[in-house]
């Protein structure tokens, strides 16, 4: 209302001047009113002092002027009295070994809840590369009105939890800064910057062969032992898998065999592999998961048909089949173990050279 | 009412907005997932594996660019790089990425570790994979984790991946097992009573089964022999002779004598011709005092059996006695 009154006064002065310029020096007037004294601007008082502070300037609203430093800028004057506060530096981090993402938390800087913020992001500290975080949290050279978002709420910057900026380049340091506004003509300048870095994509993989959970070295052999006819024989030795990746969609561990079963060259015979319950089967050969764990992320999980109980086994043939995955999430310290089971029949030709070669591979979904 | 000029201005303005809005829409589309799945992680292996992409980028893919980790050795002979379309070589559920070129690489550069293939279009948001193999001097280098590369197409920007190389053979396990030899043999009975023999009719004892179970890879064999004197009476000091020479079967209907008929049972083993009568007919073979084969089977079997039937018919001058006796020994063995 105060501002509105000033505008009315200015308008009246202008009107009076236009109607009778000569009389303006004596003060604008009309039939009923007369403005005895007037000036442009909001006035102020110079060089005020108190017991502790002195002001070497005019206190009050002036028409124009700007105080600035490296990080802050004050646009003084009538039109700027409703500017949003310049947001302090946001908090940007890489909390989960992201290779193409970073987390940002806006700092409101005392602005009202309906204030909206924009985030500028750069790979060279805004020397020649400036992009903006979009409303879908990707980055683009264009800052649209939809990219100004409230601190929290639907479509906002996630409040204290922040949001994840996606589509970034691996192994790159990003600098971010934020600006705020609260209605038209209130946009602040960009505040101080903060930095965080993406890392390279990662994938670690290793296998071990042991009866207990321990690290072992290649070459790896596993003897199931004597396959007593009509008896399900389980290997005492297990195959352990180490798997970690920061792939956005996690990863998977695959397994495949060389023969589709245990093959004896001497006997010219094979014990075929299949997904079945060996308890009721005449013969068979397959693998079954024993354990899964992880340090963080994931979780690591065994996948059908390898996640059965008892003597239920999954097929081991020449096709690469997923035995474990990380639940479509990045995973750290994944560790899993599986065992082999086989069963011969009374008529399975005897031989000491039944064999297969199991290959284990892993990949990430980046 | 809008004038024609106003209408045209509005039309052009709306068209301009549509173009302006459409360009960012295109720019926002991107690769959503890439996968590099090696066939082997072993340090001694040549690079081979599946390369997959899922993208919403508008346009048509025509080339695939694979950048391998820097430690890979890339054979620059393009014909040493082959793209195949075997369905089993790509991850289950993935769409096969078509090859629209020769199947060999367009280019292979060891400096940039880059190999380019000519490929077909990828349908939007469809997980699409190809499989490649490499020959020549290609190698994936030494063991190491977090080895990075990238996958791109002519319209899809490069997206990074990571893979791992393990020590030679470190991705494989040699599995062995033993199926121990097994063999069981049994006779269904220890006696075969012929009873009172006749000069006019053939007398047959109740059949005695001989059963074999074995996992011998070449099957099994069975033999039989009898005592030196054959069916002999100590009291009468007389024996009932065979109907003929060993090697043939004889029909006791028209002959006298004593012999053995062997019938095939469970597992259908093969009966030796020297004892292969015709079922329940009156044919017999000649027993010998040394082992003669009576049956064989070429494969392992469980509960394979034959039936031994002793038959006799006497002549009118055969000395009477009640103690005609013979001892027949049956033996079997697996052919491991």
C-alpha cells in the first residue's frame, strides 16, 4: 500500500506538471488539494550514528545503486525491495559412488516457502560451460520457467533430502550455484558455488572355490566326488562370487557350462543337467545357490531356477543364464555362493572322468 | 474478427513456438542403459561378448561404436571382428540387434581402442543387443577391475561402462566327478528239480532266474558250466547224456538227453545261440564242464535277467535211479 501511495503521488505530480508547468515549482495543486513539498525517490538520512555504529550512507530507499562483492550483490532502490535473498551455496555431493549423478540440496537462505530456485551447473566453474538443472533433474543449456522450483513439495528440489542430478559425465568435477526469486522482478543473483565430482563406472568381479568363505586363486577345480547311484551328491566345495558395481541399474552374474552336463569321454556317457528336483529324478546335475550378502546397496539376490531349496537345482548348459543380480541397484561388496549337485542312476556308466567346465561372467547395466 | 494479417501472424507465431518447444524435447531423449557383457573375463581371452543399448533417441541407428578399455589390444584387421546374430549369445529377453553390413567391423583402431560395426535401427526404449567375437592379435590384457569403455551409435552419445578382467582361467571351474563301478548278481533259486523223467515226454524244471545289475559301460556277460559227469546217478553209475554236440540246440521232442534252455527276461539281454531255445518249447543247448556264455548285454542295466530252464528226456534203456544230479554253476561279469 505504501508503494501504491507513492505511485499516486508521483502520478499527481506528473499530471500537475503537464497541466501547468509553471505552477509546479510552487507545488502541485488541484481544485481541492495542493502538494506543498515533493521530490523523486524515497529520501533518506545521511551519516546516522549511534553509540556503537555509524552509517556513512543514506538510509532508506534510493532510486538506484548496487553494492556487490565477489559472492554477494545488493540491488538497492524501489524496484528491488522485494528481491529474494541470494541463496547460500547448495550442498552437492556424491553419496553413492555415482558415475553420472550427483546429489544436490538447496539452501533456502531464509527465503519464504513459495520462493523458487534455479540451479546452474558447470564443468569449468562457469568459465565457458554453463548449464541448468532441468525439472526432470537432467542438465541442459536452457533454463526454462519450469526449471524454477520450490524448495520442497511436488516438483520441488526435494527439501532437505535434495534431488539427484542425472545425465552427468563420469569422472568430472561439477560446480553448482543457485538463484532464487519470488514473483516477477525479484530474481536474485546466483549465490556462492559448491563442488562435487562424479567417479568412473566401476565393476569388480572375482570367483573363489572353497568349502568355506575365503579368497582363493585360479586355477579352480571342484571334485564332486563319487556319485553313488540313486543318491543326490552335493559338492563339499562351493563356488563363491564377488561382485560390485555402481551401475545405475545394477548388474548380474551369469553362469554357463561347457557340456550341458557331466560328460565322460571314457564311458561315452553324460549326466545331463536340468532344472529339477533331483530327489525324484533318476539322474541329473545342476547348481543351487547357498548364500547371498552385500556390504551395501543391492541387495544381491539369487534368481530362479537357482534359488530353490533342498535338492532343487537349476540347469547348467551352454546358455548364459543369470544366477544372481543386484535387484537393479548398484551394489558394493556383493558375495554369493552356490553348490553343485549330481545324481547318477544304477545304469549310469561308471567312469572316473565325468567332467564339466563352468564359466561365470558378470556385467553392469550402466 | 481477426484480419487475415492477424491470423497469419498468429499462425507463424504458434509455428515458431512449436519448433522451439520441439527442439528441447528431442534434446532431452537419451540413452537409458548400456551393457557390455563379456563372454570371458580371463586374461588370456580375446575380447568377445554382447553389447546392448536401450535408448529413446529419435532417429535411426546405423553404426555402433564400441570403445574398449585402454588395456585391451585391438587387432586393426576389420575381418578379425565379427558380429553374429545367434540368439543364445545375447542376454535373455533382449532384442537381437541386426547387422546391416558385412558382419565384420567397419573399422578397428588400437590407438583409440575403438571398433565400429554397421548395425540396424534400435526401436525406441527396447533393450537391444548384438554379439561379437574377435580373432587375431586381440587380447583383453591383464587382470584388473573397473576397466572402463563406452558404447555409442551414430545418434546416441557415448555412454560409459565398466568391466573386469581376472587372472588367466580365473573365471572358470573345472568340475569332475566319478561314477563308481557297480555290479550285482543273483539267482532266483538254488535248485531245479526235474522230477520223474519220461521216455515219451520232455520234462522241464521250473525256471531259475539269473539277474544282473551293473553300470558297466559295455554291459555284462553270463556264463554257465556243469559238473564233469553231467546229470549223473551215483547209485546207477549212469549219466543222461547230452542230445548232441555243443554249439547247437536240440529239440527233445524228437531226441533224448539233458540240456539247458535259456530265455531272455528283463532288460532283454541277448541269449547265446548255443542255449537259445524257442521260449517254452523243448529245445535245449548242451552243458559243458567249462564255462560257456549263455547271455550278454552291451549296455549297463538294472535288473537284467534271463531264465534257466533245465530239460530232460530219457531213453528206454536209461538206468533207473532217484539220484540223478548235476551241479550247474552260473557266473556273470560287467564289461567296464
